[in-house]
C-alpha cells in the first residue's frame, strides 16, 4: 500500500510539472482576451494536483489590475488568487473551474462624477465567442482583503476589511440559492460627508434566491450582527434600469437598548448619552421604494 501511494504522488508531481507551462499560458492568455485592462501576474503561477485532491489547484501570486480611471492606482492588488478545477479537464482543451479563493490584498472600486466605473473592464461580447475556460463556480472565498468603494456621483465612501467571506451556489444557473457567511470590520461609511458607520464588526449569515432574468434577490435567511446587535431581514431587492427596488423588513430584539443607541452616528448618539432604562424591546422597520 505505501508503494502505491508513493507511486501516485510521484505521478501527480510529474503530471503537474509537464502540464504547468501549458496551463499557465492558456489561463493568462484567455483572461486577457476577455478584459480591457490587462491582468498582471507578478509572482509565480503554481499548479498542484495534490493539495486539494481530487481537484487540481492553480495559484496566481501577486496579481494586479490597474485602475483605468485613476492614474497610479490599482483596481485589484492581491497576494493570491487560487482556482480549484476539475482534475480531468486539465488533460483536455477546456479547463473547468469550480471554486475561487482571493487572499491578502486590496480591492478598490471607484465611480466618477459622470457615472463611469473602474471595474467595468469586461470586453463587450457577441455571445458567439468560444472559450477554453469553463467556469462552473459553486464556491467563492475571500480572506483578509481591504475593500474601498468611492462613488463621486452619489457622494458615498465605504472602507472596510473583509476578514472572511464564503459564498456557495451554482452561480452559472439562471435560478439558484446563494448562501453566504461574512465576517468583516467596517472602518467607515460616509454618505454626503456624514459618517453613518465607523469601527464596527459585522457578521452575517444570509441566503438569497437569485433570479438572473429578473435581476431579483429574495431573502430566505437573513441574520446580521453589528457588534452585539442582531438584525433579522426578510424581503427582496431587484435591479431596475433606473435604480434598485427595495422591499425589506428588519427586526431587532434585545434586552439592553443602550447597545442599539451605540450604533447611531455620533451626531445622533450624543443625544442619548444620558438615556437609561431596563426591559426588553423590539423594533420593526420597513424599507420600501426605489433607490
């Protein structure tokens, strides 16, 4: 038995070595045919048939995408992007990916005053293009990535640290359930110069029914904890031509309303500085309309 295992390991290492250059060239070339801003891989590209067996893993180190709107800035700058792929597809002309992992780095999204974005980098397609890469994503994970979103048109700035995000679902299906688990730290959220959230830890478990044709996302589970305050969410949101349709209901229950007051922006929180009281409370809020 040990001899068989050692033989399989040696065959795996040899196969990876023989296929590595072929796969590297294919992947980088294919990606850059689909985008208007080149994806740069500054570090090594490593192929392993053992690390996630029976899946093959392809790891890109030091990946950079330049910002197409802001000079000397980056849209993406991460230490690692790894793909898990169908092991058998490595021996064919079409490689199938099922999971992506992004780790250690930063993602900077930007929208200018005219509505142009730095993340709209995919080339327009005719629908007839043939690709050597088949992406059948069922899992996506992000770890230790700083996220910044600056919207000059809506005067919105978001700055947070994504500690761990796990997404599961058959992303290629027209209708599927998307399950997510998120742990993040919000450094700040500014809207029109006013600070709404600052220095908060957020954890969530959210599941959505996704309807791609209608661009509609309906909550089947929504639990969000901001520091020690837990909110339940039901309802849906949908993308429209002129905005986003919202139809939510929020529920928050607790035994210490001071914890809820602590979430208010500073300009409102100071008004409750001397408030005191005991007893359970319940708050229900409805949000409905088009943003």
